[in-house]
């Protein structure tokens, strides 16, 4: 696990930029944190790091935003308004298996609503501080080596 102090919104966005530039196709990010903790800001930075020119916005009401034009595609989910059964009905695995959609980065806000977890993923938990926030990054499976190779310090 890696814990980072992110003193402001720019630092949160910059973490996303590093992730967008570095993560390989097939990466799954499970984003957790309270409302306003910086999940969407982080994904906006990832979009910038991927070279996506379209504004990256929260898919709270539409569930998914797809951004195919970057270095690799970005699939941005928001599960906030869904029950566990509704989450299962989305068949999110189709996005990370690469069978129906080109492999890209799958970023899932409110990931704690998932009934099951993929084998390989990067969990990012954002917590507010008096000034800024912390980000705890924990990698599982193949993303362990990717996290170790990121230049985040």
C-alpha cells in the first residue's frame, strides 16, 4: 500500500495524470471515498494523462462515460445510485476482459458497490484532511508491479 498526501485539487489531478500516462490497457481502478473526496478530479487527471481532449465529467446520472480517443480508451463508471443487483446487471467485466470493447482503463467510482472484484485491480481510497486529502493506493494481482514502477514519490 502506498499513501500519498494530496494538499489540493491540483495534486489530485496530477496523480491522475501520472496514472493516465503510465497504466497499461486492461487496468482497473476501484475508486472509493465520500462525496467530494476527489474521485472525479482524479479521473479528470487520468483523461489528461491519456491525451483525451474531451472534458471528462462525472457519469453519476448516466452511469458510464466512454472516452475512446486517448492513448487507450477510458471507461468511467459511477455506481453511486445503483443497488448491488443493478451493478451486477451492468456486466462490467465486459469492459475489462477486452472481448466486447477495446482494452483500456476502467475507472469505477463507488466501487464498494461491486458484488465481486476483478482479479487484478488498483484500489484508490480518497480521504479528506483539514487541508487536501490522502490517497491510499493498494494494488492486487498484476497491478502490484505496475504500482511499484510508478514514479509517485
